[in-house]
């Protein structure tokens, strides 16, 4: 997969999430959405690698991207930040 294409797609997904999905969904729902997409794309990437299909690079890249975005929206991270703010 071309690096520029992967970076561009990643930026579009992150901007869409930040400016649209955060207004429409709760953080925990966004976490589960991207965690599920990461699992689905991970399974598809395993299949494409096993069958030696040339598009496996796209699936691997997007599965990693979705897992990283899911980590950003993990619910406990926000709860810890709120506890820090309250203790100050």
C-alpha cells in the first residue's frame, strides 16, 4: 500500500471521527465501533494473506488504524482524566 494513500485515508477517518462521530455518538460507542472494525479487518487480512491475495496490504493497514483509533477512545482513559481533574 502506498504510504501517501494510507496517511490520507487515516487522516480522513480521524477527522471524520473527531468532527462528526463525536457529536453523534458517545465515546464508548465509538470505541466499540472501531474495535469491531479492527477485528473484522484483521480477520479479512489473515484470509487475504493466507490466500496470497495482493490487496492484503490495505486490510492490514486499516486493521491497525482502526485498533489505534479504538485505543484513543478507550473509556477508562477518559475516566482517569476526569479523576485527575477532580483531585486538583
